[in-house]
């Protein structure tokens, strides 16, 4: 997959012609997933994050915590990376040092990459390694910027150690072009970079904070660690004691893939479909990694429901505004039932004019008419949704 140099034009090929009735514009992904005793997303005190919803406390996982592992999985799947960093000058300096440049000259080149943008983009105060703003660029951006420095090495060498080093020494436009460049990961997840004209990217992906479908409470775990060296010599007790905080429950997860927004960034339909498949698959399978070594909470979703819509995204979070109550079957089965019942009501209220496709797959065999057609596997569920979003004949689904 190649780097996408700029935005697609308004006439770019997307899922279908914009505005046509039945045109697939949004792909909604709804997930119910049970997490055991775990703490995959901590607050500043180390406790599971929470939200008050429907008058009760629920365990929450922030969208950022779930987006990062999803993004990394997408990048692995599509074979390209984007890096979020303030250390671009250091990256450029390291790239030039690897090419045999003296350390002081390489350091100057790294600073010049930012100084020569001739914008409000600036170095962090007192730093020669970090920018004041967090950048999100294709992984090859640092090497490309190092190439520009190579072309103007003579100018950098003359300015080294002089007052001229404080001036912009590298050409602005080639640097801007690299800072505006994007790849599939940036097209999906977006980029805020107001300092460089045209560098901002509206992401095609929207991810909600996940929360439990039911009331939860923090569960404390007292633990100790034993000193393995001469433990019986002076003290038979533990060398360390502490308490960790955890919770468990069934989480409602929701994400939207804006197909039109993706088409604006990715003009090639085949590439856009590949990115869509990579995102949905990664979102289904990803899990935040906090405390994974001590809890191993590697479950898979209990139920996944996808809907392709022509009108607007539709979250089903309100299905759980009234907290689910556990039965002899736990929280899982009543959560799946609550989602099914609420979806049927929403579909009745909105009608089917904006619904291009609706389907689900789940761990149980219960027929859930509100969620659309039943599918046997998540792989087939994703494939069917993609076929509607990007029809092979190029026409909009009716």
C-alpha cells in the first residue's frame, strides 16, 4: 500500500455516487463483549475508569484506549505505519547520523526541518529534539525529510555554529508536502495539524467510549511479592504488598466508519475497501493491553451487529440506559436480548429507508430479528457488510 499524497477530489470514486437513494454512507459496528476480572483502562489513580449512565455506575473504557490497539492492528494488516510523535527532529537527526553525518550537523538539520516550515509549528521550548505539537505522520516521513537535508547539506554546514543557524535554511514547500502526506492509517484515524495548510485530515473512523451494560463496582485485589533471595534468612514475609483495583462485565462497544469521508481521502475504491476491512476486523479483535500480564482478559465478542446506512450513524447505547440485571444466565444473555429489542424499536421508529444492510453473528443460536440476518461467523459478517458498502458493480445498494 502506498502513501496517499493528498485528499481525493470531490469527484473521487467512493462506495457510490453521493446523494443517490440507498447510497451507503455509514457502516455502524455494535459489539457486546464480556471481560473477566480485569482493568484494561485505568484512571490517574489506577482504578478502572467509570461513567454514570442511567443513574448507576458503569465500568468504562475510553475510545482512545481502544483506538490505539485497533490502529496498530490495522497498520500491521495493511503493511504500513504512521507514527504519532513530538520527536520528529530527533528522528531526522538519527536518520542523518546513520548516514554518517556529524552529530551537531545532524541535530541542526533536525531543528531546521521544523524551523523551515515558516509556520507556527515550533520546537518545544529549550529542546532540540521535540516539537511543541504532537505530529502524526507516515513512518517514512523522517527519512524523506532527511533526504531534503542531504540536498542542502552545504548550506547547513556553512550555518553551523553561526547566527545563520537561527534562520530557515531548508525549502519550505517540500517540507510542507511531506508533513501533509498521509497513508491508510491517517486516512482512517485522522490528524489534527492546523499549523500546516492542508495537513489536517478528518478521520473516517468514529469510536465511542465502551461501557458496561449493567451496574458495576470496583473489586480490590490484595497481592504480595516474595523476595527470592535468602527469603528465610531474616524475614519469612513478603518483600512487597499492594492492592490493585479491577472490575468485570459485559461491555457495549460502538464505532462508525464514514464511507464518504474515507472516499475523500482515498480515491481508489479497492484501497478504500481494504482499509474498511482492516479497520472492522481490527476493531472486532483488538483489546487494550493494561494489566494483561496479570489478568489475561483475552475474550472475543459475544455478539457483533453491523448496519450499513445511507442517512446517518445510529448508536444503540440507549439500549442500556436502563442497566441490565443479571439472571441465572449472567449478564451476557440479557444484554444481547436488550440490544435486540431496542434495535427493533429504533428500526420501527426510523423505518427502513436509510438502512442498506443489517446483520449479526453471536455466540448463541437465538434468533434476533431486530438485528437483521443471522450470520455464522464474524469473518462472513464483515465480508457481507463490505460487499454492500462497496458493491463490485460500482452501483449503490438499493
